[in-house]
C-alpha cells in the first residue's frame, strides 16, 4: 500500500484509507483488504478513458456504477467483487485527477440524463391526453 500511497494526493490517500478502514470494520479480512487495495491500484495506475466513461455511469446510476461494474465483471473475470469494485474506483479516481473539470461535467451530465429522458417520456405519455383535453376545452367554448 505504501507504493500506492505515493501515487495519490493527500485527499485521495485519506479516502482510500477510510474505505479500507470501513471494510475492516465491516468484517473483511486481511486478504480481502489487500485484494481491494490491489484492485484500486490497478485501476488507478492504468490510465485509460474507462474512468471518464465510468463518471457518466456513476451519474446515471446515482453513484452505484462502480459497485454494479464490480459485481458484473467479477462474474466474468474470476476476480472477487471487491477487487473489481476497487479497480473501477481506481479508474474513477484517476479520471478525476487527470481531468477534474471534464470528470465532474460527465458525472453531472450522467445524472441529468435520466431526468431529461424521464421528462420526455412523461411528455409523450401526456401529449395525447393534453390534445384530448384541449379538444374538450375548445368544444365547451364553442358550445357556450
């Protein structure tokens, strides 16, 4: 973990230490904690666009994208869910370090997308009803 700590800035290092401490308090053993740190390191060290794509997914899933990715990937890779989740978190941390503005913007855009798409769906559903109610209103006005 010392090698990884030298790569991280103070806030990231503290966040990783708190996460490991929380996992330890939740009953995870030493091997699982080492697996978590190893996964985080692999995700952080290997610079790629996956972290930026992950930021969008984080926004869309309201912050659960890393857990979902870890659960899905672990079934295909043979690695533990904890390792794959940590790897995804490492990628997210690297994206935030390398491109802080873009990273934040992508996460915000991801969080806005479901509400916009939901609003469009509601508008489509209400569109025919609004037309029907408008026709009734025009009929009532003409009848009066």
